[in-house]
C-alpha cells in the first residue's frame, strides 16, 4: 500500500497567537476544498495566521472513505467498517509524523469530513484545540446504518473539543460533547462569483460550443454533445460532482418533458482529477450511457461537461459563466449536506429548482427565493422548471430574492468570523 503524503497548500506563518490549521484530503474538485481555499485566503488577507494541509492517500483509503460518505447519508453497507477500517487507521497512523513538526502547541486544528476524523486523538494531544467539521450528512437513516458509524468513530469524537456541522440533525445518535453550527458560504470576489459581462460569459463558454463530439478536449475541460448549445436557447443547468447522490440521472430522466426548446447542461469537475472520489469516473460514464440511450431529438438538447481544475481560475470562471448563462439552475440531489452550487447560483440572481433535502431548504424559501421539490418527484420538477421557463418576471423576482438572501446569510465574512471564534 502506498504511503500517504502531506502537502501544504498554505503553510501557516509563524508569530504569536493561535493559528488555525485546516486539514482535508483534496485541494480541488469539491465544496470543502473551495471553503478552505476561501477561508484561508480571507484570513491571510486580514492578517490572521491560517494554514491548509492536504493529505494524499492511496486508492484503498479513498475507496473506504467513499463508503463512509454513503454511510453518513444513511446509505450503504456498514460491514465495510470492519472490512476496510484497518486500512483507514493504518494510513492515518502514518500522517502525524508528516505533520508533527509543523503543528504548535497553541495551534487550533480543524479536521474536515470523515477522511480526517481519525486524526482527532493525535491532534488533541498535540494542539491547543481540535475541531471536526462535518460537511456531510442526512437527517434520515432509513437503513439504520449510522449506529455502526458512530461506534467506529466513538474514540475520535470523544477527542474533539467540538463538532462543527451544517445541521445538528446530521449527528443524531452520535455522542458529541459540543456542537457548533457553522454553515458554508461563498466569496463574492472570487473568480467563481465575480461579476461577468454578457460578452465575458460568451467568450468563456465559446470553446465548449465550438465542437460537437464525444469527449472533445477544449480549454477548460472535456465536452460531450451532439450539437453545440444554440446561442439563445433556454438553458437548464446542474453543476455537481459526479456522484449518484447528486441526482444527475433524475435530471436526464426528466429532460424529454421540459419545454421542447430547452437545452440541459450537466457540468462537474473532471473526475480523473478528483483523487479522493473514486466513484466519479464510473458515475460520469453512467451519465454518458444514459445520455446515449435518449431518443436522438432529446439527446441533441443535452450537453455534458467535465471541467478541468488544473487551471483553478479558468475552472472557476467556467462555472461562473455557466451559471450566468443559465435561465434556470437545478439541483436534484437525493441527499445534500448544504449545496454550495445552489448558493452560487442564487448569488448570481438565478432562479433555482432544488430538492427539499439536507441543507438546501435552509437556503431556499419556497416560492420566494427558489422552488423546492421532493427528491425523485419528476412531475413536480418538470412543472417547476417549465413554469420558470415560461415566466420571465417570475425568474427575475425569484432571482432577486435569492441574491438578497445569500448576501444576508452566506458570504465569506460571516464564515470567516465563525472560524475566527474558534481562536477564543
């Protein structure tokens, strides 16, 4: 088994006072990496000492933690804890030696998601405080799998000073001494959210519209489409990781029932570049198989994009441009920890149709700042999207309310303050 490595994306500066050190397992390709990127950059700009370390681990480790991901959402097979738990512990047992010299006794360590929770006991003995930030979870446990999950992590949870979580209901059944609510946020000045003119949007998306091929490589990523997206066609967009819980299959299943001129764009990070999500490649492949099975007239209205993250700024600008080009943004997740792509689209004044699950209802006031549908309800989804496509004033009103809501609750200053309070 390959040994783990640690990379410092942002090495913390020396100096008096507590430093906040974030530890996760990916520098790109997901919401957690984006949150840590924005928070640490924001901290440093304000003169706060923050650091960000990423653990590179072997494939066996990430295969196990992807299983943990499903268990945290109340799905999957709890037997994997016995089958792969030893590998998980063996990998993380080798990490302290890689971090020890860089962690001071007055540091505050924030471990992100289950991939790093197994470091809690070591961090508690090394740093001033240790927090575990749980970004994922479900309010439901239909198969009763969470009990085994909490048993597996009992000693780790007992070592942390507090658990940071989007929704406290995600921790039902866990023994946790202290819980703090810390909800995600976006950086309005980052390339993904900065204002773009119509010309800038068109210029950014032009490479994706210049080809009609399967898997064509263009600046910014790869694209699968029978025809380029027509310039003025109504566009429905979902941006997600390639994960079965994100509901890409549900979007495709409903495409034929959408207003006939509507084009659907499914976009996500190139899974070949997201090393801590081993299911991504298979899920993208399944999405493409589903597209190919569509009747030709419907298939011509579907566009699949895998966005490269090798150029971080280009990746962010592409997502920004796609969201601004969209008439309606959708998020058909079966489960969702929070849904930062929903936040991003709302901030840009886009009307969103999203699943009533996880942290999404926390963001959307149904009928005011977006529309909520139950996961898997194709009829309600189609009705909501078609209603928005047919009513420009409704799109404008909901989009304006959505932007106002995000500005009031989900911008980076508030999240940075939440983390800053951990220093005291």
